C-alpha cells in the first residue's frame, strides 16, 4: 500500500482501495496505530532480557557496528576475565601496600587514602560500570579491540604484581 502526499494531504493508493474509500470522506484513515519509529527506543523492554537478535544482519550495519539483544559466550568470557582480574588486582594491591609498597596510579592512590582497604569496592564498581558500557557497544570494531586490549593489559598488571610480591 503506497502512501503519498498530494497538496498537503495523505492519500491511500493501492489496488482499488482509493475507489472504495471515495464515499467514506477524506478524513477516513485505516491506520490505527501510531508510527512506533517516532518515539525513542525505551531503555528497558521485554527484548532487553528476552530478545532474539544475536548478530547484526545487514552488511552495512555489520561494518558500521550496532546493538544486539544477546551476546556471545566469547564476549562473556572476556568481560568476566576483566572483572576477575580487576578483583585480583585490588587484592594484590592491598598485599603490596601491606609490604610497604606504593600505588603507582594517582587516582587509585587518592581513593586508597580516602577509603583505606575499602577502595576495592569503589574500584570494582567503576570497572564493572565501564565493562557494562563496553558490553552494550561490543559490536563496534573499536570496542571489540578495546576489550581484548584491556584483558591483555590486566593480565600484564597481574603478572607484574606477582613479580613484585615475589621480590619483596
């Protein structure tokens, strides 16, 4: 069914429908529902938890990136790995500080001065929030690369902290 504008009014034109509607007046409109595309997509819907889209279907969208309802097990592995390494990093940092070491990151150092050994709660929530954002945008090429880079970076940090603990 084609809809076109003629002199400022919308008219239905398809397979004789226009002829059938002539006697019904100009104000007759068969469309009952409003256009769903005029409203922004809500943040939480049924599809947030039970959606079916696992991949991006169109080639243009695949190159550009986009959003899906369900995520791959590989992505889940990397995100849990980053969060686990983050917790291990906080634990090893506390051990190094107990052995008279010092925190190299000035932001974390100031949080440690504020909260003491409870800094790991702040660190956990900050990293988890960022991981959630990365998960939402995971179908963009740059974000995929960032997730892999973060995993490698955290692995190197943990290896360095274990090296420091063995030397102390």
